C-alpha cells in the first residue's frame, strides 16, 4: 500500500492545460524497500521530487516557445517532469531523467492523464555515468543547484552529455551555488547570459531568480 497521498492539479503552460498528479504536500514519505535510502535520499528530501515547484513552471514556459524541430532534448533532475511533458506534447524528442525511484512512475501516470504516448526516461544520477543517455542538443533543468556539490556534479554531467553545439537552460531560484556552477561551466568552455524572473502564484510564496543560458564555444 502506498504510504503517501497525491492530488491532481491542472497547470497551464503557454495557454495549454496539463493534468498533473503530484504529492499532496512536502510531508509525504514512502520508502519501505529502502530504494531511496540506498541512493542517499533522506526522508526529508524524499518528497521534493513530487511537487511542481515555481521554477519548474518557469522552465516549462520558457521551453514551450522554442523551435526545437530536429533537436534532441534532455531534462535533468526532472522530478514531476512538467517541462518534459510539455515538450513531448509539442512533438519534441525529449528524454526525462531523475534518480528518484518514483520519478518514472509519476511520469508514466501523468503521460496517461494527458493522453500522450510513453516518454523516454533514463536514470539521471549526476555523480554516476550513464552511457545509455548519449548526447543532446539542448539540456534543461530547474532548481538543480540546491547543494554545494551540485555545482561541479551538474556541470560535469551536462558536459558529458552535450553535443558539439549544445545549448543549456537552467532555471535557478537564487540558490547560493549558482555562481560556482557558472564559473565551472565557463571553465568547461561555455559562454552564458541570463534573464531574471519573478514568479507569483495565487496562495503561494513568490519565487524569483535567473534563467541561465549556456552555449558551448566552437
């Protein structure tokens, strides 16, 4: 029996509605088989994958207006994978990735809720190589720099799975590790710029930050 509760919410992105199943709050937990514990996911961080954060809404809105025909796209740390679902509905070649043991289960449920075909998913542990992922033309992520070690781990992971002319879009809600991450990306040969955002949702605390854009230097 599931030891967590869920809810359904309709989320609008670029004037299109998506029915999303998510955890009812950030107090949920269920790791009877200790799969998360073995991956280093504590009871406190376990539910973080299962809610739609403001930064993920920003990322979904950002990528929903891009021209991505012929591009291979990867979402890292996808969690509920709102951006992946939006791009999948657009017909984009998208692969979602996360290392939480329930991420794929929730993704599959939400694909069914939105009457879509199955979406590609791969395990995405930033500290472990996954040769099945391959290379991508666009790599996206939201709020993936919440631990100091993530600056190096995420930058290396991105570089490993980047095509020669890759573009990278990371939505960061003013995490303290953004500057370190940017420096490491520059050291790996990327140029960058950013846009600021300020997201307000009814009944929720506001979220502000930066949309980071990176391009590999040729």
